[in-house]
C-alpha cells in the first residue's frame, strides 16, 4: 500500500484540490487511488466549499501526540482502500504541516507507519512567497472584522516561518520522499502537479461547482473591521455576501 500525504500549506489551493479529489473520487478509484471521505465535512468538499480535507482527525491526533488514534485512523483508511481495490491512499489536510513540524512528530509517524508495513510514503507541500502568504492569511482571518490590525497580526499569528524551517530540517533528517512546489494561481497548474505528476491520473477531472474561498480586498476588510465595532451582525453579513 502506498501512502500519499498532501500536507498544505494554508492558502495554497488546498480546498480546491480537496474538492477535486472528492468530486472525482470514482475517477481516482479507477486509477487505484482511494480518497477517503471527510466525514461530515465531505459535503463541503463536494460543494466546493472551504474544508479541512479528509484528515483533520489525523492532524488533531498528531497535535496531542496520540499515536493510538493515528494508527487507528490510518489503519481504517487502508482497510477501505484495500476493499476498493486501490493501491494508493490519498490523505489531505492543510494543517498537517504544522503538526509534523513539532518536536519529533514526523519521526514518530514514520516509525509507526513502518511498523504497519507501510514503507512507500510520499509527501506533497505547496509553498507561497512569505509576504504574499502572510497577507493572504490575514485577509482570510480578518473577514469578520475581529482580527488585529494588519501591522500587528503577522507578529503574533504568522507561524509558518519557524514551522517550515523546522519541518524541512526534520524531513531532510528522516530522508522522506517530499515534493515541494511553488504555489501559483495559474490555471490548472496545481491540479497538474497533484494529479498528473504525483498520482499519474491523466483523465479529465470534473471541476468544483464554484471558486473556493475568494479573498477580499484590504479596503473591504478595513470597512468590515470598522463596521464590526458598531454592528457585528452586519459585519458578518457583509463578509458573507462579499465572499460569495
């Protein structure tokens, strides 16, 4: 059994790729790839909404160093893959990168998988220019008007600098099979990297029914922030309308 992890980062098209995977689950299965359900969140992926993918429970277990739950999670999905006559298990969660950057989580995960006789493990990581990445994250976090001002937010909440350095050092030490690709908004590039280059799926994939998670402009966010100080309900309502 091959295990393929799409591990993030945030704001690099993760929800779009997860939606594509869920919508085209049958196509992937025909290619021997099983993309398990995201449980109650699977509907979000099928609708093209923002979602945590199909591995949030794994990320949560790693964050609490609960390798009993990690093993159970992966074992269940491997069982599903075998029942579907698939040779590859595809797991995706954009916050996995932050979990794997902590302490010796990556080495423990690799050791656990090795004991489960899973030795063919691959990781895919999308990276974005740090300034552009921080700005995109801020726009996402500030949609409801309650975030810090843009001058202060990165100092307290942009965690990817240290996390990425930590993960890449650990990945080098563990000698894992890792593909790192630059994020781009160019049409179909991300899909080509994941499905064609990494998974060798050449068929046409049905696109999501809508564009996932559009960003608001800074001027819109500033207005929402000011509105939130006086009428939080209106700020939330306006944010929802602008984000469609």
